[in-house]
């Protein structure tokens, strides 16, 4: 927080006026052409109006909790209806009123300020809180909706399902305590609650004026109008005859390119209220909305009159020249736009709020275009009133998130706004247990609104030409750079990080390479391959902003050999790595041969730093196989083929002191050669290390192999991730989904880091799985593909695969078959790193193909051999030959992706030609040069009785 106010001779008084659900339907803010708000307009003429002020969370309780603590909801985790004094973070913060009280202010309040009132903050309190939403129609037993409201809308209830005139209901009560509210006529009735707040405030101003004291005061006046139920005296309804009312512009298919409906319950209040209102008026949208709009405008005009009386009382008092007045609302209200009638949406009518500040030494009649938000009010008043003291009660409180707005409204040209370019809102009230990365964010700059949902979907609106937010531009390639910049600004607020200075390099000058490899991930378990029950928005970013490959293969259908092929760019059967190696630290032959060059060994010769993070599985012998002896400059992971995920289960310190796969799952993690005791869920541990490596090496070219062992067995997930999948009833699938989601979180953090460091254009990032999912073991889903891990059918080695190179490769879908072997060849060409001429790579540089410069297929054929099972496969064009012992099967994958229709008997010549191609390749291979897991006693009898 930056302070700007000059030292004052005496402390200014503060009058803080807050409305509820008040959108921009005021004359000075232009939200509706028929709005009548002369008093708010008059205040703006004498003060400063903020044209792009936003609520940080457009629903009552979390919005007010954030405002009165100055803490962003994503920092506090306050997304639900939790009282501030019980919220885990905010209970450790000082409410703004309390800080004023500590600084010698006399505090007075009445009405709805904090959603749950805290009487101890106030020296004096005004009217009964239980009457704030009243009066209510009353049937003698319970509070009722207004009798003029038709069904089914009236079934919503006495608050949200009600609107109307006072005169057309015969019996009223003040509120929850059922105190009678007398109404005989407009001239013979009890005062409404907001009128009582006004009378109280004007009376207290006179009483304070009569006191002979210099003690400054903070007065809060919280009006409930125009929150539902929408009641006002008849004369305010008469200002807006229904027959002459004008609805705001409406675009019938406006909601079609929006995604809130895909991310929340479609029966949530906003959508449901809209449907019920129209149903109540026989589907006539115009008639239905005009009835509701009339009541809303009447309540706005009514509360404007109350505000005017308080403003007049201040101006007529001795306090006028030493009082700052702040007028705002907790959030807006959406009036049927995008088929939504409520607050709590990411769009303009819901997030935009009126904000007017009038101060003796401020500009008069100024119009501020810089976006600000409610979280800026706390530091503004601290600054202007020169308050002293901590804003937190202890270290568990949240940090102030806003910035002082004093530079925007004072008359000192030397003070400058220190805050962000835009204002952040979060679609709140998702639930008290949801996390910041599961929320939906909306970011408003002067010209743009950018919305990003938890599932990765986006909306982008250009307000200069589209003030109604009708045209979502997010998917148009021409706005990719704009969208990226806005996302970067938004991320800087959500996840602020210290600025790291990075040397600028040409995008094509030795680009970085990141390979993110998952373990046993199903083909259909990512969004870009059609997954419905496991959102993977961050993994999908790679595919959506780069290339998604529909026919991508690994070189083998189990972990170790597949990784050996990827790491060398050669079919691993050429050098005898055709089995999952046993965990034998004392055996230098049980792993990747030393005469095979790895990607790291090639790149280190042209100046690359490199790391393996996670699963290695290419041999456990220290001298022969350890990553540091295979070209890598760093290692943080485990040597074996799998691992347990929770730190308390990692009980074996020395990875070299054991033999056997079971014990290898329980070893400590190794940093280079040293064992490290971890304290996090293993996927998160690897994600943290990936971020650290990128930040430490951003100046120079690097290669990072981020080798997650998830979602390989054992199925283990954190409670946080499990809670995201309560809709999945199968416990194994639920845990598997949570494991995939944790990987997706890590990928998102990695992508954000690349963008924050501005090195995404210098980085080629690939995502893939090492083989197909073992559906019966880990609850993965290979979708339409036949079988899974270890198979020579498509489900065994056809995998999800995506590549992103910002600025060099345009978003596309690529359908020709490609291979994990292509990764080595791609980076070798791009970096001009050496390869072994005596052992040519089997892969090709994919970049010319995905850029469209080479129109041919990258490969004539894709091969697989499983020596021990006598199984083979070759894909050539659309046709695939599968060999199981003596049985040969033929499939046309362009028509039969599930390999259900064997064409071998119908096309014997095709079988013969493919078999010849396959055998020609097989003649180049050697037999396996070590025994595998399948040859151990433990593996041999796994799941069987001896």
C-alpha cells in the first residue's frame, strides 16, 4: 500500500454510504436511460465518480467481508456465506471500522454494512438489524411474497421472489421479529427501514455538531435498497409507468457464447429466476422484465432520496469542509441480460458498481476512467485519514490487496496511481471449501473485460465497441495477444510473484524444451480428447493454444521402454530395452545402455541446462544410469517405475540400499545424488520443483523433463483434489480424477510461470502420456480405443499428445500419425545440437509439419514389437496390421478406431504387404538385453496364488 495524502491539521470525518445490489442505474453512470437519481448525480457533480469501479465478488457477504478488511477473496478463501469473525483468515484482520476506532474516531453505524453486524466495532448503533430487509407482507404467521407477484416467481419466497407497491398489500410486518408495520395510506404509514436509517443519520449529525469536541467520527449508513424484496412508496413506482418503460438492449442469442452456465448449476438463482419470471408472465419477456424493472427503478429512486437527505445534512453542518463522503454498493444486478436475473455473474451489470467520493480537497465533477474495485476503499481511507497501526491482528490475517485511490481524486498532479491496470472480480459464493484455483475470474480494464472460468473457458469483450458484452472475441486468433496480456495482468493479482529479470532471447535461438509426461494416463482423460468428468483446463491450454495430435503414438505400450525410446529418439528395440527393468541398483546392465545418446547428452553440448523431475525408470545403477551421468545437470525424483505419493509413506532413505520394485516405491526423493525428506503430496512436490527450475534457469536455454508418476498406481490423492469430484461415484475413478487434476494444477502453474517470465515464446512444451491407460487397474479411460496399457492395439500406445510453441506454431489439430520419438529430432534441429550419426534417429522434426510447410505425412509407418509375447503392430497410412503369435489382424483406423472389424480375410494382399514392412523393420532389432519385471517372482505371481 502506497500512501499519498499530505499531513492534515485535523483528522477528517468519514461518512460511508453503502447500498445493496445497486448496479449502474443512475444518471451519471448511464446504466438505464430512465433512472432518476438527482441526489447521486448531484454528489458526483461536486465530487469524483469512478466510471469503472468493480465489485471484487458480486454477492453480498464475501463482497462486504473483502471491502471492510481490504483482503481479496482469493487470498482469504472467502467464497461463501461465512461471518467475518468466523472466517479462517479474515477473523485475524482488523475491520476498517475497528481501525478507525483505534485511531481515536467515534464510530456510528446503522443498516446493512458488514453482512453480519459486529456491534463491538461501533460506539453507537442505530436501527434494529432484523428489520433491514423489511417491510414484508405478512399472513399472520409467516413472511410472504407480495400478493401482486404471479406464480411461479412468487414461489421463490419473501425476499427474492417479491416486488410491488406498499399500497396493494393489506398487512405488513417489519421483519424477522414480526413487529407490525402500519400502512393505511402513503401519508399515514410507518417509516420503512431505509427511511429510519436516514432519520437516524441526520439526527446523529446534528447531535455531533452540538457536541463541543474535536473528536473525528466515522459514520456508516447501510441501505438495503435496491436489494430484493423490491418495495417502495407508490410515488416512486409512479415515476416509472410500465407502459412507457424501456428495456435495455437485448440480443436473443447473447448467452450462446458464454460459459458461466457450463461452470455452475444451470438451476442456480440467476438462470432459474430469469426462467421463472418469464414463465410467470406467459413467456412474454418484455412484460415480465418491465414489471421487475419498474420495482427496481422505484427502489433506486427511493434510496437516492434517502442518500440526498444524508448529503444535505452534512452540507448544512459545520462538518462539510472536513468530511470525506464515500458512496458505493456491494455489487450490481443483472437485469435479464444473457438470460440471467441476479447478481453473482462475471459480467458488467453484476460486477460494475457506482462509486462516488466527495472530499473537501478533491477534484470536483471529475470522471475517472481507471478501473478500481471495492478492495481499494480500505487503503484509500487509511491513506486519506492518515490512520496508524497494523491492519492485521496477527500473522494469520490476509494482506491488504488494494491501493489508495487518493492519487486519482486529489488535486496533486505529482501523485500517481500505483495499482494494477484493471480490476479483478471473482464469481463468488461457490462454497466455503472451494479453492482459489477452482474459481471463475473476471478482469476489467478501461477497454476490455476478460473472463476465465475454472475449466479454462474464456470470454473477451471490447467495451469500446461492445458495451453490452455481446460479442465474445476470445476464440478469434487476432485477439490472442490481447487475451494473453490480460491473463498475465489478472494472474499477477491472483498469484503475485517477485519480478525476475530475464535476458531476452530470440524465440528461435535455442528454444527451451519442456516435456510433461504423465504415467498411465488414459487417451480420453483430457479435455482436448473429449473428457467430460475430469476438467483439465491447463493441459488443454497446451492443445488449444498449440497443436493437438489425434494420432500420436509412443514407441512402446509400457513405461520403461516407452521412456527409453523418447529419451533416445530411437526405437528401444534397436538397443535391447524392451522390458520394464527390475529395480537393481547393483546391475549396470539393467537399464539404458551407455552408448545410446540421450536428449540431454545432445543438448548439453550446445549449452543447455537440463533436469529430470519425477520418474526416471531407465535404470537404478548410480554410475551407469543416474540422470547426472546421462547428460542431465539436475535431478529431483525417484529412480524406479512408481512411487507412493504421501510423504509419511516414504520410509526408505537410501535408494541404492534396496533391491526390488516394492521397496523402491517407498524411497526418499533424490536431489541429484542426495536423499531428501519431502513434506508434500508428490505431484505437488514435482510441480514446485519445476517452477523453481524454470525461474532459476530462465536466462539460458534449458531442457526439463517433468515426469509425473501420476496417475500410475497406487491411487492416492489429496482431500483438496478429491472434493472436486464428488460427482464421480466410483471411488477408484474419483481418486484417479483427483490425481489427474493435481497434475493439471501443476501444468497450469508452469504455463503461468513461462508467461510471467516472458519466455513462453522461447519454449517448446510437449504434453503426453508414456503409454495408454490400464483401465482395469487405475480406472483410466481410453475412450474408443481397444484395450490399454501393454497392448499392441490402439489403447496400448496411442496417447494424448499436444505441443505448444507460442508465436511459432498456430493453434491447429494435426491428424497424420506422429511419435514420441519425434521430440528428440525436433529439439535437435531447433537447437542445432549433435546426434549420433552411427545411430540415426527414428523421429523427425515436427515443426515444419505442424506449421504447414511440409504437407506430407511425417512417417510412412509406426511400429511396435513386444518380444516376450510375440506381438507386433505396424500402422501404415490408415491401415494397421496387428500380429498376435500366428494370428494376423487388419484394421482400417480411419473408419474403425476401435479395431472391431478385422479385414484380414477380405484384404489378404494388404496383410501381406504390411507384414513385409513389419518384418523388414523387425530385422533391424535385437533381442532384449536384460530380464524385466515380468521375470521376477513378485511379478510372476502378482494377483495369483502360487
